[in-house]
């Protein structure tokens, strides 16, 4: 036998039982996005490497070590499989002048790629739904996005999800803070691990995100970014908090939350569950008022978030939230003529919006009935020589008392209407 070819580490198939949960997630998020008036934009999976270097930041983990990048052998273009969606969305907004007629609210969905260490809830190909609003300065827009996510958790039946919130101020505030932080970390150099020492001068704010238990006390004592933010950034943050308070949203202000992408200013937040181990962040986002301009557009305030779909699916699975897609009708048929008739009737039923499965294995009556039962269909239609001769169908109510009826072919639709199937 030929050797089976395996999938690549970190790149997964989604089996049918799990894919059903994806559909549940998708239908809920899509209807909520409609309610909040976000429009879908389709974006390519491959972009210029340069987009992410400029957009996400040269010194981020993503750009430093996680991108799938290569040189196109045909034209030498430097290309990358998108590690996230914000930079591509901004590129599209600029390229197509999508804010020409005023602010716009967009969302996208699809796979993202990061070469990370694989573990539960962390893949190399994963999927996001991302939401980006362009042209909105007001904290009401940040708040509305947070409320949208809370509505999603509620509709999916997910609870115990913590919202952590912070303001990272504006760029000039961060520069000022950065030098104060470096001074403090220099004074505590003996406690820093090798990762922190590597980041000390390039990206000291990321050290604040470290989970190393040996550094926690020292980091707790570090100067706080929130104490260095400008008056305007503070007013914006207070406005956001007060809208959330008005909606009785519970949140924690985590003054060490900075997030791993360089484009943020002012608002940053994450929704975290403790039910998935160390990969508990199910959505994250914030404001990025400088990115549109940085990528060649005109100055446009913006904010957004992305949801990690695989992590949501893991949560739905752990809560045994299951949804089966089952046929309304399973057609058992014996013999060639019966099969042809089964296929014809199935098409007629589908024309009338029923979900129908036709047995095509030609097994015994008993085995076909077992399959009908297992399919969870409400009704079995049974067609054999007798039924062909009488131009009728035997119908068995599988989920009720198992009673049977003989119905003339010409009366099937009215019969189904009467018993309100579908
Ligand atoms: P992010 O925090 O890098 O933000 O990713 C958002 C979410 O994607 C995470 O909270 C997590 O649920 C999921 N995720 C990230 N990496 C992986 C992985 N390796 N495996 C499984 N799930 C993962 C962004 O991507 C920003 N673009 C969000 C944003 C949009 N900010 C403003 N607008």
C-alpha cells in the first residue's frame, strides 16, 4: 500500500462534526455583524511582505519570527501569507479609497498563518473574523465593538469571559514612557530573562506581557503606561470606560496589557477565558489611529478587533454545545427502478425545501432502515416493488411511534404539509 501523506504540523482538517459548530458560530456572528451594520470585505491571503513589516512592526514576534514569507521565483516579489488581517484591510481601504464618502465599517474572515509553537488553541493556520471601523474618533465606536463581542458570547452561550482593558496612549506618550521603562528595567537587569534582555532596547513594552513568574514582582513595580498618557488619550479612555459602565459591562483595567502588534494607540483590550489553558485569549483588538496614514492613506482614525475562531470552537465543544444537521427524510429503496424513483422524489422534495438523503448502497432493507434511523431523519420513505406498482410510498415516522402510512405519490407534498415536516 502506498504511504499515506500526512497534513503539516499546525495545519488541521476540520472534521464534519466540528464543522457544524463552525457553522453555528458563523451564523451567529454574521447576524450580529448585520445588526451593527458592518459590511464584509474579501481580502487576499497573500500580500507583500513589506505590508506586514511596516504595518505590524519590524520588532514584533509576528514579523521577527512567525511569518511564512518567500520570494516569488517568477518575478522576485517578496510575499507573505497573511499573519493577521488589519494590515491587509488598511491596504485595501487605501487602495480603493473606501473612506472617500465618509466613515466605513468593515469585516473579513478567513485563515491567518503564523509559524508558532503548536499547542492546544494555537495553530499555524488558524481562522479569524476581524472587524475594522475607519473614520471614527469617538470612544463610542470602541465601546460598540466591545458590546458587539459581549453580545456574541451571550448568543453563543459562553460565559466566564473576562474583559481586560488598557490605554497605551498616543505615540508620543509611548516614546516618553519607553525611556522611563528602559531606565527601570536597566536598574533591574539582574532579574530579566534572556528574552527580556533581547527586547530591552528594541521593544521594552513587550516585556510587560511576560508570563515569567520570576519577573512578575519586578514588573508589577514598573512605571505604568497609563500614568504617562496625554490628557486627550486619558479623556478618550475615561469616555470608553463610562460607556461600558453605563452598559454594566464588567472589565478589569490591566495596566500591563500592550498587545503584540505595534500599531495600537489608546484603547487595547482582550477577552480571556481560563478554560483553555495558556491560550485563553479568544479575541483582541484596539485603536490604531496612525496606521492608515503610515500605509500611505490620509490620516484616518480607526479601531477594530479579531476573534480566534478555533478557540471559540474549543469552548463550544467543551460545553457540549452541539448542533446536528440532519435530513428531514431518508429514502430507503430496493432495486434499480426503486432507486430511480427515489432520486426523482428526492429532487421534488428538495424543490420544496426539504433536506433529503437517498440510500445509494443497495444494501438489504434491514440495513437501510438502520441507516435511516442513524441519520436522525424524522421520516423514512420506503420504496420497493409494491410501491412502484401502486404508485405510492410507504412512510414511517421514525421519531414518533414508528407508525407507517401508505401515501399516493401525487399526495406526498400535501401529506408533508399536513404533518408539518421541515
Ligand atoms: P491578535 O491578538 O494577534 O490580533 O489575534 C486575534 C485573535 O486571534 C487572538 O485573540 C486569538 O484568539 C487568535 N489567534 C492568534 N494567533 C493564533 C494562533 N496561532 N492559533 C489560534 N488562534 C490564534 C490581531 O490579529 C489583530 N489584527 C486584531 C485587530 C483587528 N486589532 C485591530 N483590528
